[in-house]
C-alpha cells in the first residue's frame, strides 16, 4: 500500500465557485464500511470483475469513506448520480482493489460539480451529475473513457453493471424507497470491483413493479427472478450496453439480493444535449 497524493477540491454546485483543500495523504485508513442510514443509493451483487476490464469505472470518496461510483467520459469529465454529491469529493481512477496499490491508480479532485438543474434533493428524477476534474486523467489501458450512447437501450439488450457495492445484502425488510434507509444496518463493502451481467427490462414491466414511479428518463435492468442487480453502496456507477454508457445506477428495491424487482438507472441517452452543453461551456 502506498499513499496517494494529489490536490482535492470541494464539489461546487455553483459552477462559479471553486475551493481547494488538501487530502489526507495516508490512504491506509480508507473506510469501506457503509453507513446505510445515509443516502447511499444502490450497489452490486455479482462476480469480481477481471482486473481493469472496466477502465472507465471511477471510485468517488468523501474524505476517506467510499461513497459512489462514476464513469469517465473524457479525460476531464465524469458522469455519476446527482444524489452522490458531497462537499469533499475525491476521485480515484484505475482502481480494482481499493486497498491495494498497483501503480496504475490516479487520484484527482473535483473542480466543479453540475447536478442536473431539475434534480431535487433525495429524489429519483433527473438523478444525473457531471463532475469536472481538477486536472485531466492520464489515459492508459487502466484508465479510459467510455462512449456515450448513440441510441437508447433496447428491451432485452445484454449489459454489464459494475461497482464496489454490496455483494451480500443484510436481512432487513424491503423498502421501496432507496433513500429511506434508517432500518438497514451498517454493512461492509467489498475491496474489489464486481461485475454483473444483466439485461434491459421493458418499461411497462418495470413501471408495473414500481407502481408508476418509473419515467421515460429511467431505464430498468436485472435478471429473471432477481438476485443479481445493483444494490446499496454503488450509486452513480455505469450500466454498459454494447460498449456504451446507457445507465447510471440510481435506485430500486431492497434487500437487493433477494428482490425480484429490477434496478432502476438514469437513462443517459435522454440527457445527451445537457451533457454536451455543460462540457462545451466549462
């Protein structure tokens, strides 16, 4: 293990503000325990990914606590869920095992955070955010952007979701709203990146499962019978279909390893104009 040094800035919902703060340069005390009483969204049940097979995958920390996933979409920009915003975001690129230094990892700060202007705190709608890095990522085999979609996802399309979220869920009772988590105890997150093969679920089926809460800016994905899905701890992470970033882990049913309901993702194809406008302006 080796200390990681780089500048870190506070996220800035107001793009005209920017403030810097120095990180704790000892990375030996990173916290992979998740306090699920907070709005930590969803994470993953699946198998360990082949190391660095998802080079666009980003780990977002709040201080030394793992908070969310994100996706690298250019050398300077990340895409994640709006509910992942915190006041002290640290970015780790090129990661596989969060506790092992391999020499390919990169630490960055967040210069500016741009939650979607329609996003409301703790809501499901427009749960998308752009983050601009303090300095560009150095692209390599382990750090590489993912393509934005050229079309919307199709029913039945095969996809991969990845993250450092839960592998085994607690036995707490189901809660439909992933933001209401007071009944779910503190849980442990895995050290290594996990992947799950899932497929796009029809909008009609998903909307029926969630009683009208799913809109046309959301997409659902999972497996027949449930049990493999995004879960607590990895909101903001990527749903990759056909080599394109089609979804951002957002919300769903819990316990996520036993529910038959699919996970719900922000549908990236619906936000391409906004994404390009922000990236061009800033």
